């Protein structure tokens, strides 16, 4: 059974490109475009891994990360923050919120895929 990746990002083109790449690599993909949709999708989809942007509307990525990591049923799910925020403070805030890995946009696809494989294994 394929591992499932949930992509939560408010930029449709990023979601589309990542979805295609992960599907081509054998992963199942679900997506959401804001924090509220993202929280619902995490509970419904039960993903093996979450790719989460910090700057999403409704519930920001760091707050959503905290909500997930403070929920006993969800806290085991690894979270990769995939964001355009590049300040050291942004990275520190993401790790405080519970992020497992922090990746800057623009990202290197092969490096991102290696992070995913390290956290959940191959598809």
C-alpha cells in the first residue's frame, strides 16, 4: 500500500507540481489549501507525512503544526515545513511548533524526496 503525503499550501501551482512528482514516485497524495482544510484533511486522510507551508490562510502553518503535534491521535505524523520564510527565527518557530524538518522554497526535489524517504520510507 502506497504511503500517503498530505500537502498543505495555498499556492495551487506548488500543490500541483508536488502532487505530480510524489505520485510519479509512487506516493498517494492528498491536498489542502488553508489551515482549516488542512486540519480536517489530516484527521480524514490519516497521512503518513505532511508537507506544510507556514504562510497559509485561516490557521497559519506553525499553529497547525502545534495543533497536530498536541493531538494524541495525530502527533506521530512527521511534518516537513516547506516554506519561503528564510529567517532564522522562522525556522526556530517551526521547530518549536513540532516540525521534523524545515525546507526552504525554492526547494531541490531530490533533496526533498530524500527527506520524505528518511521519515516514512520509500513509497
